[in-house]
C-alpha cells in the first residue's frame, strides 16, 4: 500500500485531504551495498517492506553506490536492524525530514522580492512560473514565444518558452525540461535561472549570445504540473514524485518510467503503489505522451535534450535500461565530461558522469533513453542536480542561484561541443 494512502486511513479522510502530510521525526538512512549479495538484499528490503513506511530518496542499483532511504520514526529501529542483518550498515544522513521541510519553507518565505522583478533565488509555484512565462515572452517578444504541450491529467496546461534568434528554421534545436519529478524543486528553479540569464544577458554577454544563437531552445520549466502544483506547494505532500492519475487504490505513475522505449523492464515497477510505477502501458500519462509527441514532431532538427532532476550531482547519458553502452556513448560522455569540468570550475561542485545504468541504477522507460533511442536525439542526458544528500530534495533556496550559475556554465560547454559535433 502506498504510504500516503495508508496515512490517509489512519486519520479521517477529510482531515487527510485538508492537511499537509508531516514528516516529524522521519529520518534518512544511507547504505552502500558492497557486494552483489548485499545489493540483492537491499532491493528485496525496499521491494517487500512497505510496512516500514519507506520512501526511497535515492536508489542504489550499482555495487559501491549508496542508497538514501527515508523511514518513519516508528520503523526506524526495525529497518536499521534488518539492514544491519544483511551486512548493510546504515548511517543517518537526515535526522528530521520535517525540520528540513520547515527550514526550506521559512527560508523561501524570507527571500526578499522587488515588486515586478522575478526573483530567481526563490522556489516558485506553478502560477508564478506561468506568470514568468507570460511576462518574459512579452519582454523579449522578438526572440521568444510561448509553446504549449498539452493539458495535464488534472487539466493544467503544460507550457514552456522557445528562444530563437536569427534564421530559426535552419538551426538545430535543443530541448530542456525541468520538474518531471515534482519534489525535485531545484530542477525547475535551475532551469528558470538559466533561461532568464540566456535572455537578460543576450545583448551584453558574447558567450551567452553565442549559446543562444547556436540553437532553437525549447525550455519547459515544469513538466509534472499536477504533481508540482497539487502536492508540491504548501498544501499537500512535500515528498510527492509521480503524476496524479488514478490506478486503483494508488495515485500516480513515475513519468520517468513511462516512455515508450524498452518500457517497464528492469528498474521500473508494475505496482501502481510504487514510486517507480511504469504505468498501465507506455505513454499512459498525457504529460509524457504530450512531451514525447512534441519532441518527435521537432526531432529532425533536435540535437540536444536534457532532463533535469535532483539530487546526486550526476551528468548522465543513455542507456538507462541496460548497462551496455550505446554506439554514440563516447561522444555523449565526452559532452558530459566537458559539462562537468565547466561546472566544477565555478564553485568547485563535483559531478560524476557516465551512462545512467552504470552511474546510478538501471532504469527503463526513462526520458533520455526514449529521446535517444526513439527520437534519435544523439545528445540526450539525464542530470541529477545538487546536492549529494545533506538536504536532498529539501535544498535551501540560497543554493538556487549557485546551482543555476554552475549549470549554465555546463550547458555552455555542452552546447559548444554539440554544435561542433
Ligand atoms: Zn527525478
């Protein structure tokens, strides 16, 4: 059973719908499987122990890579013991999830805003993002237009901006998306910052001008509009990841397991209550189908694609569904390498790079596998932004602009490489 659902059973349904879920005393445990046997044991524990009220913040699918597991105070000792019995010695990385949620909200609330000026160093609601889209395209009417993907399951419009200078039709395109997983707030925030910089510094900064001029940019800041809006804001559940479609007793499909390429094989779940539920069929989610159709329609000119996530600081290319490497891996990973080198130069933030399956875990039906495998976008990436787990999804807003600055440098380096290859 889905934990959020079970929580709804223990309180009155009305109360549940009205109140935001709290995570008082919930902690996050880190374990590193050192052998295949330990990795297998960990997978079993995570798959079969929903009674522990586990929420996987970061999954470990590779020996030597860590997993971060959120657990309720009620099951803390029991989970600890089970992990220890299997040779996995858990360490606490977050002591009180609710405390971090409260801190993030408070600090976000305290960010000073000037009237009429969009504050990039703050986490914004979907309404605010939509206002930003309207305003910035009015402010830069000659080089920007609004594009609409489709309506979400709950009827919200998925919108982005296209930035296009000069002879738009003859140029290659680059698609950037944020917020496919709704709890990964730093993703839309970083995408917004980069788009803002590309426009505000276009006339004054030669490097930015070159970046903007080299592609037609399709920038989608918030992909999972229902998850972001309905669960994300101060109203419901800070830890929501999936879409909001209904599947029996449980809600939502993992939009990054729902793409129609090697769909629902290893690293995805057929259980509708799982956070990695692949959906009843490939492209069952209107949001995923909408973005895929949009990319396919423009695929002839599409040369680059990045899907921004958090957290872990990884710059990854296909494949996700298998540890085997695709024929273009050397070129793709060279792009990653240049990106993370440029990124590190800004504040010293270290990213790792490699194929998805070898760097984090095997995951089938993900966006980058589909854009590369089906839409033939050679330079397709999945990026995990800050941090490495101190705050996880609950990254304080004072890290938004640093994340934006360093990721923009990575994008410049990558775009330079792609345009010349
Ligand atoms: Zn994600």
